[in-house]
C-alpha cells in the first residue's frame, strides 16, 4: 500500500483503517505500547483545506517508519532473535562481533495489528500501537517466561545523524550491552563464540539524549552454545 501525506486528523483514520479487520479468535494477549517517529510537519496552503481542517500534513515515510518500528518491536517480543556473539580478545587480536537475526515478522496488513490515539507533539508523531497474536504466537511469547531464560537489561546509543536506521542501531547496541552483562562471567574464560536466543521482555524505550538516540531494553536470554578456542 502506498501512503500519501495527509492531515493529522485524517492520519488517525489512515492508521486505524490499515488494519480495520480485527481477529476475534484470540483476545487474551494484547501487546500495546506507544511509539513515536520524528516528523517535519508541512503547512498546507489555505486554498487546499477548509477552515476547520488541520493545517499540517505528515509525510508518508514518517507514518511508515512508526508502523515499521512497531511491527519490529512486537515481533521481537513474540518470536525474538537468534544471536551470535564473539567477545573481544586482545591477546588473540579478535574484535568484538554481534550478529542479531529476527526469527519472525509481522507482515503488512496483518489484521491483528492496529493503531490508536495518534497525535503530533512538536515534531514527533506519536501513536499507541497494539498487536493481538494468534494462539500459536501467544504461546511463543509465553515461552520466553520459562525458567531456562535469564533476564538482562542494557542501554545503547547511536548518533542522530544516522537517521531512522540509527534507532535500530541503538536497539542493537542496547541488546549487546545486556548480553555482555549477562555473559560477563562466561567471557572471563574467553570463549571463541556464544550463540543463543533472546526476546524483548517489554517494549524498549527510545529517547533523544545529547545528540543521540538512546535505547533502553529488557530482554530474556537463553545461551544455546559456547564454543571455545581449539587447543593444539
């Protein structure tokens, strides 16, 4: 679906209308959080609007950015991610690496995804998004609460100059910090590689601080494999 720039009042109906068909088969679990995206509101010429219509439009890429982030976060809470972490090892000249691969996604047009309470605050477009997972996805979400998953929290940042992609970078950096704190006892033995799974325990927070996007995340983690260096 192609978005067109629309007035803020109409934007509410656009967001809600995208996913108007709601699933009624699974009402037990509802993921709901507020999301925001930076916008540069554009004034509409008086000739283009009525006296009562709002005099700003929101670029369609801002709407898409907000919805994309909501889909990514909710999917990260349900299906989670696979990670591969290589600790820094100065002696061996090994640089730190972290690969994060999503294990699921919410497709565009999913009728369980909806938006409400949209508003423009300064240059920020804000909206509450919600997702009602089907029974299979709800069971997957519940599985992250099992005892064999550990809790961790981290904070990460990325320069504002990186644009919207910097928001995801900040999320990944926060997840890396959480994993590093959790795996610090293991790192003392300098493993070659650590693999596992993690999911967002709640919707992460993203704020602007000192010219950077700063993300704060809580995750649930399970280490699946620890590979050591070969000894010859």
